[in-house]
């Protein structure tokens, strides 16, 4: 079954879902306020069960990233105020701000072993850290705990359960 709707109807429905806290939109971080406001948003569903039900997908990576986002909100971060995502030719899942400076960059990935880590996850963190002048680089994993020094940058791999205890 297909339902026809205008763009305005779609945007109004999307705003309704935001108002009732079913979905959250995260803007791309930029030092330019104009660029932040005009950026494409990354959308998260507040309840992973709704995402799984609506898409018929059980993608652990997406679910894990959404869960980390939910936990950041519970910890007091505010979407588009002190938490953003960052993208150039690569993406970093979360950029946490303190004032106007980025205090931490976080990648989220569903891996259990070091050889499963995708190179783009690491390169995204390294390149973003150079642009944003941030040294606190974290990869939240399913079960991998490690530390990696790459291009003179230290990256911490923290299992989700341990990150949740902090």
C-alpha cells in the first residue's frame, strides 16, 4: 500500500515526531552557525524497538549507535547544543562540546576483535581530531577493549558495558 503525501505533510509529521520525543535530529558540527543550521540532520529513534519494528531490520551497528545517543541525552547532553555529528569526506558519530571547543570525539561500532575494526572508523577520528583540535578519541565497541596509537594520536576502544559504567 502506498500513501501519497506532500513534502510539507512529511515535514509536519517529522516535526510532530520530534515534539513527542519519538525521534531526534542531530545536526552536523561546524564552527559556522549558518553551516550547522543548513546541514543535513542525522535522525535517531528514541526507542530501538520502534526502529526494528518499522524497518524490519536488526542492524546491531545502528542500534548500538542509537543506544549510545540515548545514553548521552540521559547524561545531560543536549542535541544540537553540545552534541553533534561531524562529517567531511568521512563521518564521526558524535562530537561532544564543552563551550565552543570539542572535548571528545566518539565512534560507535559493533566489533569484538581488533581485526574487525574498519579503517574508516579510525581515519575518521584521526582526520576530525586534526581539524577540530581534539585529543580525546574514543571508539565504543561491543566487546573490544584496547588502546591504539596512530599518527601520534591515542584512540581508546571501550566496550559498551564499561562506557555505561563511567
